[in-house]
C-alpha cells in the first residue's frame, strides 16, 4: 500500500475518499447493530451525511470525462442524492421495508459496486492499494 498518491491528490479527492470509506465502515456497523433505536438513527444520520458528502464531492472530480467534464459516475451521484432523500422519507413515514431496501441498495450500488470501479488499473485507489 502506498498512500502517497492519495496524499498528493487534491483536497476534493481526499475528502471524497474519506467520506466514502467512513460511510462503508458506518453502514457495515449498521448491518450488525439493532435497528430502530437511538444509535441506529444517529448512525443513520451520520451515514446519510457521509454519503451525501461523497456524492457532492464527486462533482469536483473530473478524471473521467465522457460528457464535457462529466461521466456516468456523476449521474450516479445525482441518483444517490435523490435516493438518500427518498430513503429518509421512507423512514420518517414509517415505511421501514422500503427504507431498508433503499438504504441497502445505496450501500451496494453507490459504495460497494462503485468502489470496485476505483480498483481498475490506472485509477487512484488501484495505485494506492496495489502499486505501492
């Protein structure tokens, strides 16, 4: 592992990476902790904030350009922000089943699957983890 490439990346990339990694850790804890109690709600609020920060910070990253300065990942960021609102609305309305699957879908799609794309050779996280 070589964190030098990440350390030398821009502040937006560093903030994006930190928010995404913390969101993965926090949501992993959510899976094993009891649901619906005060801790779950506090962790959930923090997770929503972290995932929103990761999505919002992506708009400052333009390494992949397919549509001007944008890529399909930016579309995923818009979708993530919309679905975060939907997931929170489900919880507030007591639609727990819909809330659960919205948040699990966000975790899988916006964090895990997208995170795997960061490990493609030539991308920053591949360099950090495998080329050090």
